[in-house]
């Protein structure tokens, strides 16, 4: 049973407190959150959206038309704590998680992640020069005969000196890997080195497109420019 998680309970300090996941991403003012939900509904039985108490009314105002989307009021100290609490509440045995303030341009990762079977699978993108040190970066050993499927053998989180060629931006995981996660981990991606140290395979696919972390103004503005949002006569592909 595959469940989706969109952890939206962060404080948005980099965007002056604005709820990043409510930023518009097309000419019809569809929010980043709604775009993820629309795509996840095609693959997941239930989608969990944990949000801070002060943002509940804003999310409810979107009037998301699905009984399969569960809005949770939650205050936590880390994304990992948020995800662990959702997993404990859920009856799912596998989860597809994306950050609700991100945008995928080009190929979408949801189909791959919904069909993946390793304990942890990552959707990865070629990192752009301006993203070094700002994202979770990974080194991938490609499977024999494949140019885009492989396994992770190195992981660094927001390290300015790291030059791993890919960043990861969404994941699918089995419930059991939460036993190695801690609420003190700021981001769920911090579990990747733990699993590698244990010899657990972390599968990966490089996605044909671009990844934008819209939690920073520069990335959000770059996404708008790249996708032509707001230009007369143009929309998001």
C-alpha cells in the first residue's frame, strides 16, 4: 500500500515566513503543493499533508477536492520528526515523499518512485552549478548497461565543497527504514549515509529534467524564468 507524504510544517525562514508550498507555479495560480498532490493522486492511495497550526486555514482555502488527502495539524522540530509521525499514523507499508516547495521541470519522478522496490529509492537530477552546497548531493554507481538507473554510494547534505554530480529531490521508502531515523536529523535525507554504512542498497534514477528548490527566492525566480510562467501566451509544460 503506497502512501504519499508532503511535509509542509517548516518555518519558511528563508522566505520571510511565507508558506513556500503555496507559491504559484503556473498561469492559473496553481500552487506548488497542489501540483504535487495532483501528481501523487495518480499513484498513491492516501496523501498525508502535515502543516503548522497557523497554516491550516490557508491550505483548507485551496479546497483540495479529494477525500484521499489527509491534512494533519502538526508542530515538530525537524522534517524527520514530521515524517516519522506520519509513518506511525499511517497504515501504509511504503511511502513516496516529495518536498512540497519543489518543482520538477521535464520528466516527472512519480512513476519511477511508485514502481521502485529498494528499501530506499531516490529520484535524482544533474545538479546545476548554482546549486552546489544548497541541496542533498549524491554519487551514483550506474547499473551495468544503464545510463540512468543505479545505486547511491556517496551522499553529502548542503556541503559547499562537495562536487557530487547529482542532487536528489524525492524518495520512496519502506516503513522499516524509519528505525534508523532520528527526530534530531534536520532532514530525512540524513538517513542516506546511515543506510550506506549498514550496507543497505539505496536505489536511484537520474531524471531527465531540472529540479528547483523553491524555498529560496533565487531558485523560485529561476523556476519562473525557466518555465515561462507569467509570460503572455505561455504556461508551464
